[in-house]
C-alpha cells in the first residue's frame, strides 16, 4: 500500500513563500506520476501541478509563474515551491500519486496552507 506523507504547510502573509514536501513510502517514485491538488472550503479539489517520471510538468493557470513542482528520486520525494502567495491560494493541499502501470491513485492526508495578513 502506497503511503504519502506531506509536510510544509502553514500560515504565511500575502507575497510570501512556502515549500510543501511529499515523501512516497513503500513505493518507488519513478513508478508514479505525482501531483499536488488543493481544496478550499466549499469547493472541489483541483489540480495545482503535476510532474511525470521523466520530469514533464504542467500547472493550473492560476499558479503558473508562481509555483514550481519538482522531484528528487534519491529522496523518493516531490516538492511544491509556492512563491508570491495570494489569499486565494488558501486551501488544504494534497499530494497525489498515480501508478504508471494500472492508474491507481493514492492520496496524502493533506496539509493546510493559509495566506493571510
């Protein structure tokens, strides 16, 4: 059973930065497409950024130029660097892993990001 352990959320002022981390346990990172999703209160869970095993990335339009997704195979981890944060970025952020073999999904427990002055 794949397990995802997230960390790095918190409270930050508008314009600030945070870095989220997601470590994949009991699996090999290169066997998965990894993504970050977020869900604000009363809204659906939406894709923020995704990275494939060969390093291709895609982003939601709302975060392009501000957020960067990256991975470290040696550490079995994926990261989301969030810069120029806005109040609209406030949400619970979830790490996601999709198997390249059968498409099965795994989710992290979520980490709260709050952007407020």
